[in-house]
């Protein structure tokens, strides 16, 4: 039977995780509501011109996601609106990955704790991961319920914002809640074990991220504590680029918006591609 202290500690973890990510999540919802209300007329034409559903738009979306101050779960509502405006699913998936795996704070932490070389490799590897996943989803059909998501004339910015938060925030909160309990009952040492020198660990490292929720920025100091012990750069890199892109809040949001099939394909795609990129880095470099 779970003790009362364990419950309170787990809830505290959940609250701390959510409070750290709340600003980014709120920004994501504000941006998605703005796009949904304002993206019409000439502005919509410009948006369609930039993301014209060609394969080159996968790279463009990845670059847009890289420069926006978003985190993993906050990229989903923005992608939700992009899909409702007719954006290809592969383009929005590449946006979600880059928005979560490339953040200014995360790159600066990587630079300060792991060095310039790893920081630069993290940026390029994240873009490769985002574009590769975008290509995988490029021919997939968008779920049918995106087809009737146009904003009604009487709906204001605040109405759209609250409607989106009502639909998606409970799933995100459940993800954070489960993460707090996982963090309490699964030792942090699993992360260190996942960074051991074994080829399968390139993939296990990302899987461990699903069950042990840490803010990606909090993972970097943990990684730096074992980086000096001969851990391959590619293994560290595969963790840095894939770990921010999967986690229970992200998976909960994906399930809510896209359904089980697409969410599972996304998770396995990130894990496999992240591992392959890490292996290739160590082989080539």
C-alpha cells in the first residue's frame, strides 16, 4: 500500500515539473489561439506560402520550431492548429520535434557543461531527427476531426484559448501527475545506467526518458556527471535530442490530439531515429 508521505512527495514532484514548464505551455496555447483566430486572408496566404506542404517545408517547419521558445508539450497545441489549417502531418511532426529538442536555454546549458562541440552537434542532430520524422509522416493522413476546426465568426481570442486549454490541458496535467509518481518510485540511477557503453543503450536511453520525467534542462547536469567517464558522444547526443521529444505529458497530449496510432508511431520513430543518429555519429566521428 502506498504511504501518505510517498503520495505527497510524488504530488510535489508533479507540481514542480508543471510549474517549470507552465510558462512554455501557456505560450504554446497563446500562440495556437492567435494562429487560429488571425490566420485568415492575406496572413493565411503568407502562412500557406511558407509552409506549402512540399517536402522542403519540413525543413522550414523544423527551423521555425527551433527558434520559438516552446517546450515539448507546448508544441502540440500549435501543431494542432497548423493541422486544422491544412498543414501536412509530416510538417507539423517535424515542428513538434524541433520545438522540443532545440531551446536556447538547453543549448546554452549543453555548451556550458558539455562543450561547444556537443552543443553544435545537438542542434544539427535535432534538425536531422525532426526532418527524418517529418518524412516518415509526410504521406500520413491527418485525423478527420481536424477538417472541421475553423473558428466561428463570433469566437474571440479568449474563447478559442479557453476552449483549447479545456480540451488539451487535462491530458497534459495527467501526464505530469503520472510523471511525479514515476519519478518517486523509479530510481534516477536508471538514467545513468542508460548511458552505459552498449549499442542497445542508444535506444534504451530514450525509453528511460518516458518513465523518468525530468525537465530536459535538468537532465543536462545529470548527463555531464557521467560524460567524463568515457561515455560515447553519440550516446549522449542521442539522449539529448530524443529525450525532450518524448515524455508522459507529451505522449498524453499526442494521444488526445492525434490518437493512439499516430502517437505510438511518433514515440517509436523518435526512439529509433534518435538511436540511429547517435550510432552514426560515433561511427563517423
